[in-house]
């Protein structure tokens, strides 16, 4: 491990973080949509790069996204075993904003009384939506194909700077821990997280997993056994075109279009 290095955010990032932290947003649950979408993109990128270098899988070709929580600690964790990032990529992707049009988006957001964040992912800044609900964010990542000694930990409270350090990380991919603000501690709840994921991310191709709820049918011997987390897939990931129209809501059509089309505007129309 290295000593943490303190670095300042780019000016545009500081402005965006101030809006996230100090404003009331009409739909705070979109933070989970954005972080799950980023995790899906990381898995997609690994799958693409592994076509020419399957050693990047490191013996584990089962790509997945996991969401967990700790109600007592008021934390939510989103992790994936996708491509991950090295130190330079963390600084470039999180410390700065390079996407054109982002400054105009930030200015518009600052003037928007309703604080509608529905388009935030379009500008490559969906990660920062974590600060709508979190007082601190801790990201740990390691790029696929690099040794465990090349892990990176990024920590920030969204107050103009962040710390970054090198850590050991046995697993490739990225894990993001959100330390929830008191007014958003209700997200550290199994039902709440599952409902948000099913609302926005049910179409994601990769498995989205959460820890199985304890079975009420367990006998005394099973209940006394050491607890071993079991994961279960909670997203359907069924292509909409193979499902009956009567079983698909307008919201599902819209979210599916936005995801596959990389477009954060709603479709004008659809045919099924």
C-alpha cells in the first residue's frame, strides 16, 4: 500500500458535486440506476477486450454485478468483476470531466427548480449521482490483467478533493461503497434496493445479484449453522421482444431504449 495522495477535483466536477450535495433532487433513487449502468459497461468492456486476450478473465468468465447493504452501518455497496481501472484511469475518469457539453448541462441543472437528473448519464457523469445520497464514497478497483498489488482506492466526501492510494486487491473489477447520509439511510434496505433495480435495471444483460433473504422454512439446525452469504439473481434480463406486450410497461420500454441506444431522451414511439 502507498500513502494516500490528496488531489483536487476539476472545477466542473466541484460545481457538479455542490449541486449533488446541497440540492434537493426530485428522484434520488437514480443513483443506483447510474452505478449499475456503469458496472454493466465495465463488464461489457471486459468482454470486448477479452475477445483478443482471454487471459483478462483471470480464470473467471462469469461476469456479474452485485448490490449489498449494511443497515446498521448505513452503507450500500455496488460491485462488478468487469474491466476495472488503473490509477491513471481513476484520476482521468473520476477526477475530471472531458465530455463536451457537460458545463452547459451543469449550468442548466443549477437553474432547474425540479432538479431533474434523468439525463446525467448522457454526459458521462453518472458516477457523481452517488453523492446525492452518500456523505462519503469509497471506490476500490483493479484493472483486469494487472497484479493484485495494483489495486487503487479512491475516497471522497465530495468537498472539493479526494484521496487516492495503491492497495492490494485480489479481485479484478470495481467496488463502490456509499456511506449514506442520514436522510437517505432508507436505501440500506433489501426491499428498497430490489424495487429500484427492477424498476430501472431489469433489462441489464449481466446478472444483478443480491444476498438471498433468509428462508422462514429453515429448521433449528440450519438456523444455527454459520451464515454463508448466498447470492441470487434479481433482474430478468429477458429481451423485451420475446415477452408479451401485455407484460411490459411503458417505463420498461423507455428504460430499455435508453440503455441499448445510449440515449437519455425518451423514445418518440415504439412498435412491438
